[in-house]
C-alpha cells in the first residue's frame, strides 16, 4: 500500500469525524443518550488518545499527550468513572488536528518500518496507522448514532 494513500486516508477520515462531532450543539456534548455509555466529548478524547496509542506507543515512538488522558479516554474508560474534569472540547479538537500533522511529518517516510509484536497484529507503522483509521471509522458510526439519539430526545 502506498504511503501517501495511507496518510491521505487518515486525513480524510479525521475530517469526516471532525465534521460530524462539530454538528453537536455545545450543550449536548456531555449528554449521554439512552443506550450509550459515553458522550461525544469522550469520543473526541478517545479517538485522540487511542490514535496516539496505536500509532506512537505501539511503534515505540515518543508520545505527546498528557498522561491523564489515559485515565479519561483509553479503552475501557467512561465519563461515569472520571475523577477529574476532562480537557476542553476545543483543546481536544485542536490536538486531533495537530496529531494528524505530527503523524504525517514524523512518520511519512517510515510507514514500512517494522513494529514490535502487538495486540493489533500490525507489522509496520503503516499498518498501525490503518488500524487507527478503522478505529476512527467505528467512532464515526457511534457519533452518527448518538447525534440521531440526541436529536430525538
């Protein structure tokens, strides 16, 4: 798979995700609709945190997000368990954009580099990026369903 294709796909999937979450009115961003465990604010932080985990942590690259993001947004977390106030919505949105630029700038010529064995079974940095693109698409689906539920309530 071509590196530029992988990176363009990351940019386009992120843009779809961001356009979708920005449809949510500010007063609904921390509302958990019936049938869901998380709100949209959590989804934004989760996509950011898990992208760093998939792409940077699993490839033994330096990480950049504050450690506290793990307890707020990592796999298995939910707002009901939060012990502290999360980062502001706008900060998370800005960090997602900066993260995509960082991935492109630091890894664009390294997508074929092997990575340590991992739960995703990815063998290269490029495959880790593809896994995060797929993860992002999962959350596009969740966010779309949540927006519909929030409109109905």
